[in-house]
């Protein structure tokens, strides 16, 4: 089972996951890709075929991550709560909106 670190952005409420370590099935797939004989094949599928390789965690009714560990609690080893920043996606959206507003105001004058 792959394991992750969860990042909770309190400002915007989004959650992102960073891979902490990958499982044996994922390692086997990566080794196949790095094998020159395997790589010479026309279509080299990358398919670990493991639902456990996707990040999963428990959340409470308010959408906050549950940080206790135990059976069935997920494959997120730890949580980082970012209190001062929004996620990258929200930053890009805000910058795009600001650019559009500046272009609109610049075209008006």
C-alpha cells in the first residue's frame, strides 16, 4: 500500500496529498519502465492495479481530516495543516482573475 502525507489548506479548505513511499507493486511497475528490454516494447502499460495506491483518508462532518490512526483510517501517515496559504490551484485562479481585472481596467483607459 502506498503511503502519503496529507496537506490541509485551512484558508481555502482544499486537501492535497504528497507521496511518502510507494508499495511493492508500484516499485515493480517503476522497475519495468527502467528496464531497457521492457521499454523497447511499443506499448508499455503502467498499471499497478492497486486501489490502495490511491490516497484515502477519513474526514469529519465539517470536511476536516481525521488524524487518528487505526484500521480503516487510511494510508495518510501524517497531516500538515497550512494555516496561512491557499493551495496552488486557488493561487492560480486568483492570479488569473487579477490579471483579467487588470486587463479590463487597462483597456478601459
